[in-house]
C-alpha cells in the first residue's frame, strides 16, 4: 500500500503540473488522464523521493491542516526549493510556505528532526527556539543553537 497525496485544482491542474515539474527535483509525469478537448483530468508527478497526484475538479480551498513535507538532503536544496515555491506564494515561518496555488509545503533540511528530538532536553529546546525564529530553515543555525553556540 502507498500513500499518494492528491491535490485538487479548479481548472489549473495543467498549470500546476508544469510548475511543480520545473520545481521538484527529478520530476516526471506519469498516469496522465485527459478529457474532452485534451483538458487534463489528472496526472501523477513522481520526483526524487515522492509522488503526488494532481486532479482538476471543483473549487476547493486548500488548508494548512494538510501540507507537503519535503525533507531536503542539503541546505542548497532547501534554499532552491524555498525560493521557487515562495515565488508567487507566501512564506510563513518554521519552514512553511503556501505556494501560488494555495498548497502548503514544509521545506525541511535533513537532520532537523534529530536536533528537535535530541535526548538532551536542553539541546532540543535550543534547536526548537532557533527554528521557531526562522522563516526559511537553516540547518547550520539550528545545529549551532543546539550546541549552545
């Protein structure tokens, strides 16, 4: 069994597919379904480490209660995805962004959860305080904070 998030777009799935294909690393489109006049009905976008389905359907407001959590291997990848997903969108805080389609993403550097869940409560608290003061996450700053530097 695999969990595949399905994002609903009110007539903008073609636009979203093109956008996310250019942003997400290693993106490739699969399972394309088209309706009358070649309009996109649905498509699956596979990318490094993930898969999402994009579906044209009736208008529905996206909610922050569901977000796409992207764990990035490098700070450079965090920086690139942050810049691209926030273009036309709205940066929030703690690594969260609402993109131009209203979809909420969490752009998280690999290793961050290790700092936040450190068995030493003081290290975990310092890491959490550092993260809470950030908009775009910086793993080096979180590590320095955890170390008390």
